[in-house]
């Protein structure tokens, strides 16, 4: 049974081959390209369910590829970054990547991340009436859509997951590690900066005044909560 289509953008042929082998073994249809220009072309032709994207690429770098994908689609992106390059991780998340994996990585870990992201973005197991309404905000779990007082809001897959989880537990405070565990489906070994970045992006899209959020509240020293 085919699990989904994954576009892998990686300029190291050996790494790309290993990733492809592990993904195919788990039932994914995989397309491999080795530079950023080919990635943009193949994204349009292959229409993947998820993109594994190396940050450092020839011709067009991963940042620009991610930016281009986000201008066209909300397809989930897992970015591959160099070990220790914290700024690269944060830049990738700011551009709209849903997750990142640090090189060198375990192929099994990458496949687990792919499964986790696709499981979260899948709609087959969500109830049709999974709609949360809060005055100026409406969040539909089945359709994976969000509307505020100004109309539809375009969120990345991970931004939607974070909003939907918090809105499903109004008034409850969650620490960053707990959100990593609940929304990302795994633990990040203490690195919770991705939660902070996603919350900042989410507020900029959902809140009328991101500097004074109405719904997405920070509980200083603890974490975040959704205020209905």
C-alpha cells in the first residue's frame, strides 16, 4: 500500500540513495533531485505530499526552494541542516519549514519524522464535525482550514497542528517540551526553539495584533495557552 509521495532534494548522491531506499521500504513513492532548480521543477510535476529539503544546494539554495514552495503550496517541508548550525534551523522554520533534521542523521529517524508529519496532516481519521469556533476564529480539523475576522488564513501544516492542538484544549497551559511531544510526535532532546518560532509565525497570521495576542497567550516561565 502506497503511503504517499515524497520529494527528496539532496545534492549528495549517497545520502539521497540511502534516504530513498528507506522511504521506499516503508511504502512511499519517492522522487530524487540534486539541485534547487530541479527541485522547483519537480515539485510542480511530481506534486508530492511532503518534501525533504537540504538547506545547502547548488543552483538554487534550500532557502529559496522553501520560499518558492510556500508561495505555491502548504505541502509539508522537512529541512536538512548541518550539525551545530542553529541559525540555519531557525531560518528554515521562519521560511515555513515544518520540521528539521540535523546532519548526520539516522535514516530511520528521518522516516519517523516523515510519518509523523504526514500522520498529522492526514484527514482520513478526523471526524467531519471537528470544527472549533471562538468568536472571530474558526478552526476546522477535518478540512484543515482556519478563518479569522478577515477571512481564510493560510498556515503551514505544522502551524495548523499547533493551533488546532492548543484550541482543542482552551485555557490549558502547555510547556514547550510538552508541545513538542504532543504536536511534533517526538521529543527534541531539549531543543524547543522550534515551538517559539512557530508560535511567532502563528500569531502573525492569526492574531489581529500579534504584539497583543487575544488567543495565543504566553504564560511566562511555563509555556503557552489558547485563550478562548
